[in-house]
């Protein structure tokens, strides 16, 4: 019996494996306006004469700037992330310009004061590119959008983003068809224009420990597959009472995942710290501790959770603006 007890930890370790699970998490906006920003001015920094080369092997068709800023303003309003949306429909970009004009801080302050807004959304250009490829093999069309955002009284914040939005493909594209689709482009691009300003959901991969020899871990695996984290955590809590170090380590690591799923990041990190301690064996009579369990996954997951905590703080800040 004593020999069996000695071999059990090694058997348990040899049968332990990592299971992967997909989780959906809300991410903060790519562009995070300052706290208190509840009004935006959508301004036209677009020139009809501005030739933008986004694809050297394509014909470029600029969109109508008036239609673009109107649709973008409507997108901001419909999303409900701003209490007030103002449109400046006059062209502030020089009419004969041929390159994008980045607003100076003085221009930003003056425009924000004039429009009584706390954020400027500046439309730089929007266009459609139709490839020159042979008509017989198709000429795909792509729509492009470039914009910046600015805040007053601080250094200008550049948020340039070029969005490649494929609108339509055709096997026999010509100039007439390109111009025919143009009225639809502002609406399609405007839907994408405010995406960087909104929280978004993203699928991420996480891992947890499993061992087919453990009843608790087998049950927990079923509950994880059913997205029943409370039931899975109950099994891991039972496992945490085991006399075997490997079982307590697995329970501590897996409980970190449970706490992350319930947005208790501080507790998740504390659970990982416990798991990290269990990777070491400390001699009763002193001496150097021995590494008995590989800590790499613990260390990596801890770094991931620190970043996740920052994301949650930014999300909370966004909703409290």
C-alpha cells in the first residue's frame, strides 16, 4: 500500500493534460476618448481634389464627403455613445489641396469651442478602389476610409485608421457599375467608421488542467463544456482539499479561470499565486526549495490576467464617462 501511495502522484502527473476552451470577452474601444467626453463634432477634412493612392493597381473613385460625414454622424447618434453629435458640413480642408491636412492644436481648440463639443472626428478621405485586373477574371472593388480624432486643450491625438471594406465583387466590372454603387458606400463605411470607438466582443482561448483519473476533474470538464462555471468551480474546490500537491495545484490554477470568468481578476491572480507556491517543495528542515511542477503556464496566465484587468478598467471607464 505504501508503494502504491508513492507512485500515485507520478501516475496522476503523467495523466494530466491541458484542455482548451473558447471564451467571449468584451474588449475596450481601440480609441478611448477622455473621461467626460459626451459630445462629438464630425468635421469635413476632405477634398474633392485630393488624390489618395491606396492601391497602385486600381482606379480610385472618391466618395461624396457631405454624404460621408452625414452618415458617420448618424452612426454616432444611433450607437448612443455620445449625448450630442454636431456636423460641420463645410469643407475646412483647402479646396485645391492634394494631401491630408492634420489639424493644429489651435484649429482643434477653435473648432471645439465653436461647435461646443469635447471631441472632433475628422474625415480625411473615403474612396472606392476598383482593380485594373482583366474583366474576364473579375475586378474586385474595395472601399477605404481614413479619419482622425482630436481633443481640445491637450496635444492632438491622432487616431488614423484605414479600413479595408470589400463592398462588392464582379466578374465584369466597369466604370459605370463603380459609379452606380457609390451612393451605397457612405452608408456601408459609416457603419465601420465608429467601430474603433465602441467596445467589442472577441473570442479568446484559455486552458485548464484535466486528468481522467480524477472524478472531480472529469465532472468539471463536463460543466465547462456546458458553460456552467459555478458547478465546475465546486468540483475544483473539492479537489483543493486533496492531500496530493498536484491536485491542489490543478485546483488553484483552474479556479483562476473560474474567477476570470466571473470578472474577479484580483482573486484570479491570488489563485495563481497559490498555484505558483505549489510548484515548489520546501524542505521541512530548511535548505533550498525544489521546483516540482512546471510554472510556465502559471506565469503566462498571470501576465494575461494583468492585461485583462487593465481592459476591464478601461471598459468600466468607458461606461462611466
